[in-house]
């Protein structure tokens, strides 16, 4: 092709057709410019396509991670609610059961002291996008904003509460390790049983606050999983 154009230029110059050569030169420049613009357009289209694919992968990955988180949070809430119910029974009946039905008391207390679970999120898709500086490039700003709020605010708050709740749980578990080891309620007088109830009540108060934060987090997750809620709100 280049040889062809050179042949035309040489022919025009030899024939002294300066005017025709001038227009030909302009046409050749325009063809080069159009070629460059076309190449840039194709490159931009490819980059845009890659960006769209990356954003779609991000959305799908985050939604999957959050759905897994949601399932685990629900399991933690159900476990905590069973502890709330057990505490209600123990507060009402511990003295009666201690005197009249020790096997039932042992069963209730052993069930209560089954290890509690705390929530730590799955954040692979979000962290990958953050480390790659991709969030600012995504078009769906409402979605990325809602996701960032969950990971940087909601989950950070949960981690702090999880540490406090775990600390109290481990403290009670250590204090009443004999119950967990022997799977039976030890000999106690009424004052000791009151202290026991106070200890688990104090833990339950902290656990209840933690569970309420988990419920708030589920609301945030549901909004992300249902993108229409985010779009309508924005």
C-alpha cells in the first residue's frame, strides 16, 4: 500500500501536476488521521469492554460474598436467640431445678455454654477491587458506594463488637470452665447462683447489642443484593 502511494506521488510530480498532487497529499494525510482515530476508537472500545467485564465480575463477586455473609449472620442470630431463651428459663427456674431436677439444669447450662460464633466477613472481591484501584472507575456509583459503606463502616463496627463479645464470652467460659469440663452444674449456694446469673446476663446484654448490629447489617446487605433498592433510593 505504501509503495502504491509513493508511485502515485512520483507520477504526479513527474507530470508536474502540482495542484492535483496538493489535493492528493491532503487526502493522504486525512487517510492517516482517520486510521489513527479509528485505531484509537477501537482501543477505547476494547478498554471500555474490559472495564465493563471487570465491573460485572466485581458486582457478581461482591454479591456472592455478601450472600455468604448473610447466611452466616443469620446462623449467628439464631444461635444467640437460643441463648436468650435459655437465660429466660434459667432466671425463672434455676433455684427450683437446682433442688428438684439437676439433670435438666445440667442440660440447660451445658447447652448455654456451647461456644458462641462471631462474624468475620468474606471480603476477597472487595479487597481485590480496592487493591487494584478499580472502584473509582466503575460506572455504578450507587452500588460501589453502598458496598464501600458495608465493608468500611458496617463491617468495621461489627469487628469491634465481635472482639468485645468474644472477650466477655471467654471470660465467662474460663470462670465456669468446670461446668464445661464436667458437663454438670456444681454445688452452689443461692448467692453464688445469683452471681452466675449476673455473669451470663451481663454477657447476654452485650450479645443482644451485637445481634442488633448484625440485624442492621443484614438490611444493608439486602439493599446491595437487590440493586433496585439502591437505584430507587439514589
